[in-house]
């Protein structure tokens, strides 16, 4: 009998706690669509999710200085304490490279990204450092164009927008293995190389 009373008391206590959770006390509000889908939403290789806007390398060169990119990455993208943005590989800082060896800095160089949309997304989501979301879509397109031009991937007067950015062919595209859902996927078997040669 005593167990029945204890069980009933527990059920009533839990029911009271659940009822208390349903009250909002007129605090807070429902999140907006913009808050649920922030500017940092992932952009796919096909460009799905890219906003309207456009930019060129010439515009990006001016923004690179005006928005303070050069403070971390150097005046031409190779001198600063932050990751080097121009060149094949490496940050130019042996301590940084040793720390991030095998890390997530996409091969430590813009030329080593698989898709140009990744560069757009990286700038949009994470730059300027500690001020993410500060740049407009036009500025992100222009800075992306500037970095692609400085790495010899596009011409200075090429206009990048939601249609043209996914069409940019990155130099490292063939160095990555395909995922199982890709038509060119080939299952790895013993004796096959684990990575593709450049």
C-alpha cells in the first residue's frame, strides 16, 4: 500500500512539473525565420542557398584593405600572422602548420578547396574574425573573386554571383575522393591508392 502512495505522489509531482513548463510568463518570443536560418547557413557545391549579389576581384581588392583582411592575412595574402590565402599550401607559419596538421583548414590554402562555394561560405560565416555576418553578400562575392584571382583561378574582371560561382573549377577538385552518392564513385579496395595524385 505504501508503494502505491509513493508512486501516486511521484506521478502528481511530475504532472505538476510538466504543467509548469507549459507557461511562458510572457517572456521571450518565437524566433524569426532569419534567426532560424542565419546568414551562415551552409552553401552546397551547386550554389544552392547563395543569395543575390555579385562582385569582381577589383572590388574585392579594395574591400580586402577596407574591411581589415590585410591585418591578419597580410597586404597580399601571404605576410600576415593568419593563414596565407595565396599560394599552394601552408600558412607560411611553421608553428601554425604544425598545430593544424591534419586539421580542418582545407589543405591550408585557397587553391586546396574543392569547390569555390566553400570559399564564399567560409568568408560569409567566419570573417572578419569576431565580426561574422558584418559583410554584405556583394562584399563576400567580391572578396571571393579577389582571392580566386590572386590564386590564378579566375580573371580580374570575372563577375561572381550565385550563377557563376558554382561554375568555377578549383585546381584541387580532382584530388578528392567522391562520396558514394556521386556517379563517379568507385568503392575503395585493397591495393588502390587512398588519395588521388595531383
